C-alpha cells in the first residue's frame, strides 16, 4: 500500500484551518479599523480640558441672568423653534444652537437662529436620526450657555435651564 501525498490527508487541512481562520479574521479586523472612523478622539484634548472652566463660567452667567429656553422640533424634525426667556437684560438678536450626536461627530449641526420678536427664534436643519442628542444653546458672543438632552422623536420638546454649579 502506497502512502498518499500530505495534501490529500484530511487531518492536515484540519490543522491548517485554525491558523488560516485567524489570519483571515485579522485582515477583516484591519480592514474595518482602516475603513471606519468613529470620530471619538480629538487632537486637542488638553486644550478642551483647559476650556472646562470657561464652560462652567458661561453656565453660571446664564444662571445669573435667569436665561431659560424651550426648544421644539416641528415639521418632522426639519424645523426648530426656540422660546427664550431672559429675566435680566435684553434677549440677544442671534442664538447659536448646536445639535450634537453623542458618538457620531459627522451628524452634528450648528444653527444660527435670528430673533422674530417675543423671544421666539426659528431655524431649519437636516432631519435628525432617532435617538439621544445633546443640545447647546448660547448667545452669539458666547457669554452664556444652556445645555440639555433631546430624545428624538420620543420627546421633541426640551426645557433648557442653567443648572446650579456644584462646589
């Protein structure tokens, strides 16, 4: 009886299957890592860390001025209406609303909203994907800021009020 060549033995291919699967999975993982960009890492993390104090000061300024806002989404998420109330001082002529996706920076939107009278500001935006969004509302000069969470489309109206600073 003559022995078969090694490549005709089934156990040899069984031994090769494990390492070959690992090599293929490694290439798939490498392709996924190169192809996708999650947008979570920023280059200037140190500068952003230093800016935390400035952000807290802007929230304290909103608290001192008594700034509150109601933000409503209308027309299937294509329009936003902001009702602003300011207890101390005049309301600004322009508001800046940032609609930020918590994990996908490519979905973020920044809107400049002009006053229509009576503290009402309106603007148009691209439709939002369902889920959680972070809202930042501030005056054009960046002297005060309000933040809050939007759960779209479940809760299309958000009340924004400054939070008292913790010690």
